[in-house]
């Protein structure tokens, strides 16, 4: 019994000594800074939405199949892969079907296509090769970069390097040196999210406008994609 009590007393003394040492331990010297970085890149995957619609010229109707063949040939002549042109939507409802049965000339079919381009230098030639009256409208539906993940990684690395440089020059100003990294936290500030541009004046092609300017799309300005990263870091001070 006495041995057990002595052992317990010894353990209590050891624990008390350890706690006292922990209390007397100096707090870790550290510095906390945020680092940010931005990058602007030019998109190389541009998706164009093209809407075609049948129309009447006198009593003759231009069929959607005719317009579609024109578009397919224009894409092929521009050296663009066949699979880059796909059907995005087909418009119609029960009322349209009833009208078609009653009078086929009054039913106007519409189709929306999605065309993938690397840049817009060939879009004028493509649209110019399609019957202008059959083009209801076109717009840039979305755009991105094939190297987006690579660029994201690069900008995050730059943000981390910026944080380290900031901590370094701040400590140098007071005669201290940066130590090992204690903590890194990524702050979600990437404002890229499969960018959907505004539908304002990025690109709009109406049949009437096309007829007036000879099938050309007026001055197209294409904006770059901005990628931003921010990190929170904690470094030791030595």
C-alpha cells in the first residue's frame, strides 16, 4: 500500500513539474500575412450559339435543312472539325405542330447550334456563307481556356510567393528573420467559374443587320479572363 502511495505521489510531482515548465514556456513568435496574385488570360475555347429559322420569300419557304447544310459547309470550309458544331436546341410546341398540319407554309422551324472555336477570326466567313435571312441571331454563350487548371495552379503559387515576400520584408524592417511556415490557408477568391459573358453587345447578328453591312459582324471586342488567388499564411520568426 505504501509503495502504491509513493508511486502516485511521484507521478503527481512529475506532472506538476511538467505543467510548470509548460506554463513557463515562451509563446511562439509568428507573423500572419495574406498574399494575392492575379492573371489575365486569353480564352482559346469560345462557344458561339447560332439560331437558324425558316422563312418565307413570297410563297417559297426556305427549309431549316437548307440552312443547316449551309452552316455545316461553312464550318467545313473554314477548316473547323465537324464535331465542333452540335445542335443545342430545337424549338417547337403543340401549337406549332397543329399549324404545320393545317398549313405547312405557316410553320417555321427553328434550331439552335453550338459552335466551338479557338478564336473569332473565322466567324465572319462562316456567318457570311449562310443565308442572312435564315439567321435569327448569334451570341457568345461561354468561353474558357483549355489550360485553365494550369493557370489556376500558377496564380496560387504566385499568391503564396507574394505572402512569403511580404512577411520577409516586414520582418527585415524590424531586424528579424522569417522562419519556417506554420500554416497555409487557401482563400477562395477565384472569380472564374466557367465564364458566362453578358449578353449585351458581345456579339449579336440579326438578319437585317447582316443585310445592311454585307454579312460582316461589326467591331467585336473580346475580353480576357481574370484569375485571382489569395492565401493566408503564418510564418515563424527567428
